[in-house]
């Protein structure tokens, strides 16, 4: 068995846009592969049939679903990033919050120096943490 990989299914044909945005926000990240639907495939031509990308070495898979479902992303699954500076957590939070929705605004909640939980414009949930310095 191979290692587990988080899988993100986008329903609005924006998997590639989301993936490229995520790698632009998190340094040491990259698109590893992308396969698109062709003219005679079941999905809309040019949309993502399958793609892999990495954020700081953590691999993710994503697709543009050609089937509409009655569900989408839920905050119960989130991408958790531990930041190292105030500037880093603030910049990430501000970027992800644009057109998104704050679940827990960036603040000090007692369990870390600063923490924020939000849903980005694509519906993906993120937890950003700046732990106490030891």
C-alpha cells in the first residue's frame, strides 16, 4: 500500500485555478502532474481529469468532477498549516479570506499564539496556526 494522499473534488471546473492559487501562496510548492479531459471524454474538454500538487512536500490530488453532487467540501476536513512568523500567517489568512468565509477569525485563542480557521473562495477549509515560541 502507498501513503495516503488528500483528494479534492471541485464541481465548478476550477480545480486548476485553485491548485495554482494554492501553490502561489505556499512556498516550496508545485504542480506535479495534470491530465485534462479531451474532446471525447466524459468531462468538459480542458478541465482537470486528474492532477497532483504539493504544498511544502505534502501531496494532494484534485479533479474537476464531471458529475454534479449534492455535497461539496466541509470544514470537518481542512488543510492545516503551521506558520513561523506573524507576517506569514497574516498574509496567508488575508489571501485565503478574500472572497472566503472566516470560521474563526485570526486571533489569540489561548492554545497558540495566533490561529485562524477559514473557508476559501473554492470552499476548501484551512486552519492556520502560529504556535507559541518555546
